[in-house]
């Protein structure tokens, strides 16, 4: 498995996929840096840097733009061999196609982790630069939020992979990503609790939870149904991907 995963990573060395990662990293860093701006309270007292606010802004950007970005990344990783007509060679190797599929999904997960982790590191570095100290409980809250964003975002990845396989192109993922991100922006602007029921918007749950003392209050009553829907989406779409990949004609893509 590791050799296949390494091979999939090596395929991306000279591609432009890392520019896609930057499309998620840079806006998250820029928006979270708003917390660095000087703030004055109503009585004229300077307000100290709020690290929790930085994590919140970062999470909002990732939960809105992440679905489109991660769908594009998945489409690029999965559909590239169809578009470049090299899928025949992949299917001809004496290795289980399921292993290839899992390796590709792990590559996508790795890119998701990088996209989420870099803004998190930026927030920590900015805080240390200004305050020279870290609030450990808040740091843990931010870390937990980012870990959950990675896990929950990955739940919808097999569905994006299935679109890439069937469409043999990145275009279905681009359309899906735009629609989902527009819906995410509208739902989160309204602070809709029920929006997390949509599998691509489930990562908004930990972001909203982090913001209990900033913008919103009260637990989200839709957490259990949302997680159930996401898990079912993940399992069903993953099974479809495995079956489709293993039954695909060796000449597909020619």
C-alpha cells in the first residue's frame, strides 16, 4: 500500500495541484489575520488578540470554500489518468485496483490535511509573534476543530471520486463544487443549524461549535442525523467506487 501511495504522490510532483491547495490556504490565512488588526472597545480600551476568533474565521473560510476545493482536488487525482489516456496502464498492473483507489483517496486526504493545517500553523505563528505566548485551552479547541474539519470533509470525498470515474473528467466535480460552495455560503451567512445535514456542509458543525462565545450559542440538535447521513454517504459512495473501479473495462478511457 505504501509503495502505491508513494507512486501516486510522485505523479503529482510536477502538476499544478498544489496551486489548488494554495487557493484554500491563502484565503484562510488572510481572513484569520483579520483578528490581528487593532481593536478598541466601546470605552476606548484596546482589545487583546483573540486566538479563538482567528480559528473561527479560518474555519468559516474552509467550510465555505473547502467543498469546492476538495472536490476539484479529488477530480484531479482520480480523473487525470482518464483524461491523459493512461488508465489502461494502471488497470494492467498486477496490483488490486482497490489498492490503487484507496491510495488515491489517501492522497486526497493528505492534501486536505495540508490545506487545513497550514492556516492553523499560521494562526499559531501570528499569535506567538504578537503575544509571545499561547492559550493552551484555546489552542486545543482550534486543533480539535481542524481535525474534525479534515475528517468530516473526507466523508464526501468518495462521492466526488465517483463523479470523476463516471464522467472521466474533472468538470462534474467543478460543477458540484460551485453549487455546494454557493449553498454553503448562503446557509452559513444565515447561521442555519440544519445546514450540516447536507454532507458537504457537515464540517460547519465544529466551526459553529468553536464560535459559541463569539457569534452563536446553543448546541446543534442536528449533529447526530448529520453524522448518520455523512457516514451513509461515505459508505455507499465508497462501495460504488470500489465496484465501479474493479468492473471497469481495461480499455476504458481509450
